[in-house]
C-alpha cells in the first residue's frame, strides 16, 4: 500500500512538472512594442536590437512607426492608450517630452557595464543619459570638401579653421539655412570660444553678434538643407559645405572628403511614455538595446555612431556590402576627438527668440 501511494505521488508530481513545462512552452509570449522611424534606420534596429531581444528574452517584439510629432505622444499619455512601450526619439524631442512630463524617469543604474567592463556612467558619450532617456546612436554635422581641392592646392582641409580660412582655401562654402542650431555653435568655435563657454556666450547679445559676424565673414551660400549643400559641392557651386554625416555616407562612391574636426553631434535616444503599465518590460529592452553589442550591430548597418565607447571595438563591416563602417562613425575615437555636444535644452529655451533674426539673416 505504501509503495502504491508513493508511486501515485511520484506520478502526480511528474504530471504537475509536465503541465508546467507545457504551459511555459505554449503560453503566449509577452508583447513589447517599440516605436521608431521608417526606412533603413528602423530596419537596422529591428535586425540588431528588436529581434535579438525577442529571441533571448522570449518576448514578442513588435514595431510601430512614427514621424517624430510629439502630438502622438501627448495623446498616448493623456488617453493612457499606449501604442508603444518604448519610443526612439531624436534628442530635441526627448528633452521637450521630458520637460512636459510625457516620459517615465529612467534610473541609469539599470544599464549594464560596457563590453570591456567600463561602467555605463563613463561609457556613454556626454548627453547620452538624461533623466528620461538613454542614448542609442549618434549623428552629427560635419564639414565636407570637394575632392578637386586637393588637385588645386596639393593639400586638403583638415580642421574647422581651414573651413573658415578663405585665403588658404578660396571658394564658396554652402551652409544649411534650415536652423540657427549648429551654425551658431560652429561659428563661435571657429572664432576661438572654448567649447565649455559656447552657450554662456550665446546667452549674451554680444555673443550672438559675434556668431553672426563670423558667419557673415565667411560669405556662405545658403542651401535649403544638408542634402542640397552636398549637391552644390558635387556640381561645383561650392568647394566646401556642412552636412549631416548620414547624408554624406549615403553618397558612397560620390562622397566628398570629410572634416571630422569639431563635428557637432546629437543623438537618437530611447524613452518610455509616462504611465505605461509595461514599464518594466520597456526598461528591460532599453538596458539590452543600449548594450555594447546591440549598438555595434546597428552601426554595422548604418553610419551612425554607437552612444557607448565600448561598442566601437565590436563594429564590423556592413553585412550586405562588406564595407568597413568604422570610418563613417561619429563616435569612432579618430573622429570624435574634438566633438561638440549640442545642448538641446538651451535651444528649447532660447531658439524661438533667435528664429526671426536667423530667418532675416539667411534671406539677405
């Protein structure tokens, strides 16, 4: 009788275990929705961050697309109708969304150390970690020059000072008229203002006058945007221009020479809409996606720099073209030495006051 009872108990225990295993294998995976951008960047994220996270954590990761309009995020938070758990922002939008309390606070303690053991606080580039966001990829404004310059002068420009030196390198410079941001910082850096003093200088009327005067002395031609400026270099209307590094990389064999000195950079960052009941799942994804290996994997596909320094050693060639990606990356150490971080909080506070003067300036 005791033996029979023992056998029955053992069979019952085995059945419970079997049922538990079957449940774990057949239960629906938790769902996590990441909202990002259409096009090559979103596809790179899906390949390098979303799908690997889903496989490793047994999560059904879904993708939603957006165009960066904060109205969508405001409506989501106001109605508590969450179409996304994690959102990829350009940093200016994340800063504004954080100020409007549209995003959850993120404790940087959730972030793992880098692949080389560097603590996250020291591994991320400046401004990548904020109260409501964690940086993913870096993009920047760089200076470019026509390859014909080397034929004309037997040398190529290498620095911000060269870009502003019209005697040493004669010819027209094309700048984007789209925004005073980037242009005013670049002008003050070229005029000798220390990086740490740029925004204190722009806070004063004299500092603004100094920036506008430096741009006036350059006698630039004003392109509609970065792509137009690059087109003017290609067709000979300008010998140098400023452009976004992603636009330069997209030109591939037709790309002009790049001056990385004093590049001005911003970031794409991850945030979580305020009140999201799936906050923990979102935090788990952000901690994973901003690790060294996933960030390096995004950079394998796109010419954007990982926001973590430790990721650079893991960057390989483009999986489709076989092209070495490191030369295109803003955060590669050889490109990042004099990089300048744009302060989007400053622009949100002061940009409107500068807009009318800027529009008048570029319309002369």
